[in-house]
C-alpha cells in the first residue's frame, strides 16, 4: 500500500465516514493539534527516564489517538468503530495528578516553565495541549463533539503541568518563581 493517495492534492481531506472537508476546517485543525500534542509527548518520552512518567504518558498517547479519531468522526456518522470520549475518561488523569502531587510542595506563587529537559518539554506539551483545548472549544460552538473531549484536554494540561513539576522534583532542580 502506498502512503500517498493524491486525494488531498487540492486542499481537502476525508473525515471518518467519508465526508470531504477543506484541510483548514476547524475540525481538522482540532485533531491536527491533538496529533501535534501526541508527537510532543513522544519527544518527552524519548528523553524521559522516569518509569512513572513514562507509564502515564504511554496511556495518554493512546488516549489521544482515540480522542483524535473521535474528533475526526462527526457525531452524525453512525459508527461503532470509534470510541467516543466521555467525561469519565478523564478520571485516570485526575488520579495521576493526585499521585504526582503527593510528592510536591504546594505552590505559593507562579512558576516559570523550564528546569530539566524533561520538565521543559512537559511544559511545552502543556502549551500545545492548551492550544488544542482552545481549538476544540471553538469547534464545540459550531458542532456537537460531546462533553468529554474538552474535559479531557483541560485535565490533561493540568496533569502535564504537575508532571513537569514532578520531573524537576525528581531531578532535584528547583522551580523558578515568577517575579512580578
């Protein structure tokens, strides 16, 4: 099977279910940004040596594939092949946040992104996640995407922030406080 199909050469692409849309459609932007986030998490994992971080990111990357497939499939498309992201799918993110936070001191001020290479990349992933969330929110104003996707991305950005703090903690690198 060839990787190129030439079906998108004129600037459109297919959603799951067959509908053709422009490649700059908001739905495409939304799942493209989720794909970008997944790639950034792959970069984080390439540098990471902490088993707890890796296990969480492994599951998150798989979740993001399902989330992307959900976004690529309009709710009007009748399919049982695509898992729909539900609010309950964020529960494991909350458990991970709580688990990592047990090792951290409570924040008393804003901190600047940075620190160890893994923490810095997790902060970068968090910003890509927030962009994906903003795009999904815009999409949700125009199309039915359910409630679970926005909740998942919101919770995931919180998790990535806490994981960045945890990565600095494990590396014994102090957080840099923001000075106003």
